[in-house]
C-alpha cells in the first residue's frame, strides 16, 4: 500500500526546456526550501506521517515534465516512476493528468514562466486562504530587473482573484539574489584549504596532485570555436594545463583542437598533447560538480546554474551565456560584466571582458590567453572578493521567505 502524501508547504513546477538549467535550478531550490524555507506567519509544516521529512523541515513537492534529463544530474531518481521521494523531496512526474485529489501547497512556484495546469490553478482558487503564487524568473543582471522584481500580476480564476508575484534573481540588493545554501561558503573554504583532501579528490579522478605552476581548468560550455582555439593554446603553453571535461556539448570542439575530430571518447579517458592533458569525466550530481569548480584554477561555465556556482567557487571563470536570437544574450553578458568588473583596474577589466566575448563569439584566443600569467593572481583574488560581496545581501531563499512573510 502506498503511504498518503503529507500536506505540502511548497510546490515547484518545472518544464525542462533544454539541457539541465531549468531542472538544475529547481532541484537546488527544492532542497534548500526543505531545510530553510520556513515561513513564520504560515505553514502546516511537519504534519505528514509516512514521509521522509525530518523535524523542522518543510514538505516540498517538485513537478517535472522530463525525468530522464533530471536523472542525469540526480542519479537516485527513477525516471519510470510517477511519484517518488528523493533526498526528502517528493518528485512528481508532471504530465497531462493531475493525480487525483491533489491539494496545492501553501506556496506555489512556477519556474521560468512555465504555465501551471488549469485544473491545478482552479484547486488553488478553492483553497482558503489561496496559496501564494510566485513566478521565479531567469537570472539577469540587467537594470530593469530591479523595477520588475516583486511586482504582482492579478489573475482572474472563476470569480476569485489571485495575485501572481514575479520574483527575479539578481546581483543587487533590490533583486531576489542568488541561490546559495546555508553553510556552502564554509564548506567551500574547508575544501579549498585541505591539501590532503584535494590530493585525494584528484586521485579519485585518477589524476596526480596538482604540480607547481600547473593550471587546472574545468569546461562545461556550449559549442564554440574559441574552445578549439584555447585547446591549441594550452598544448603550446609553457606550463602544464589539465582540462577537466564532463561529457557534453563542448567535447567535439576540444577534439578538433587536439586534431582528433570525431574520435569516440568516454569518461575516464585521458588524452595528452603537448603541455595539455584532457581528462574526460562523467556528469555527476550537483554536489560533485561544485567540488570540481572549487578545485580548479579556472572554470568555463554556461547557462544559469553552473554560472552561479562558479561565482560561489570564488575562482576565475568565463561565462558562456545561453545564446539567444539577434545576439540578445550579449547585452545580458555585458550587463553582468558591468557589475563583475566594476572594482577591477581598467586594463584587467577590459582583458576579462575580451576573454568572455571571445568565448561567446567564437573568436581566436591566442593573444588573450598569452596574458593569463599577467592577470591570473589578480583575477583569483577578485573571485574571492566577488563571492563575498554577492553573499552580503542574503541568498535567494532568505529573500524569498522574507518577501512572502511580508505578503501573508
Ligand atoms: O545545462 P544548461 O545549459 O541549462 C540551461 C537550459 O538550457 C535552460 O533552458 C536555459 O534557459 C538556461 O541554461 C539558461 O546550463 P546550467 O544552467 O548551468 O545547468 C547545468 C546544470 O547541470 C547545473 O545545475 C549544474 C549541473 N551539473 C551537474 O549536476 N553535474 C555535472 O557534472 C555538470 C557538468 C553539471
């Protein structure tokens, strides 16, 4: 017999548009809300019996339309099941038919403007009081975000009016901030200071400890000619470079740079050419990916969630932004760089901007990479300063809870 479901505190709806970002963000959000998402003025909290929630934890249900993609970053998930508990979160496969007698949670989040099912909205309107309804938007550093963050959009449902609130992640105090779990920064610091632990980590990937002057780079990006170009530069580098490469869309460009176009590769393979060693990695869960970012000297990241995690890694990173029509993404990239580079000397800032542009526009990197030794130390320090600055105004879940408390 299956156990009855508890009343839920949070419902999160996610459609997987493509890749792993939509599910990456919502899965991370779900787990953080479970631990840190208590809203003081409301909540049925922990009344469920046969559920894995621990005392004080919130009950969170995550609705996902594509469980196969989700399973790539969550090995514990069974894509064949309609409903299941994973890490204390109830994961519900979201398809056309809603489960019978579904009761909406106190707070309902639609991620990235995915449309909630009409019957579910009707159930929301039947609740008294109705749930808080939040649309969690994509992350952008553009200035208009501050004006739109927190706005309500009235929705007529039958004869009831429900407000839907727009919640924008962002980089300033007047936005919703960035996802960052409590304790993450301390855990990162411990990891980065633990030399024996780092050596054990590299050994677990079949790699020796990092040599003096060796550069370790992780690469999780989209297709780009700049990657082929960097791989050529790294082969000719005066110092050793090790590239950590999770299997994915950037692999063909790396192979072209190595002159091994079209070769079949698999996780665990180690390819050597000149000063460069390329280690192919499997995709891991999100915690494993964090550890990779924390361990490298430079991280090439993409989309939204890996981009944010690279900032919490406090190390140099380049952002391959999700491409949009008519180069709209370049405006967003520059919007971010305006913030990120604001405190750097102009020469360093313009080099860093050029590196990001080169990755995104698929340009030659030889002259830019040649300047790495000149800027690397300053950039590394900047990574730490930037992560501290971002953390100062509070993380997204703290801000979301405060926002909802002020509206209930
Ligand atoms: O995968 P992305 O490119 O995702 C997206 C989506 O395409 C989305 O539609 C788009 O709107 C958005 O980008 C901007 O990049 P992202 O956001 O970095 O997500 C990758 C996730 O995968 C992130 O949560 C980290 C995770 N990951 C792992 O868990 N393990 C791994 O080994 C790796 C490499 C990544």
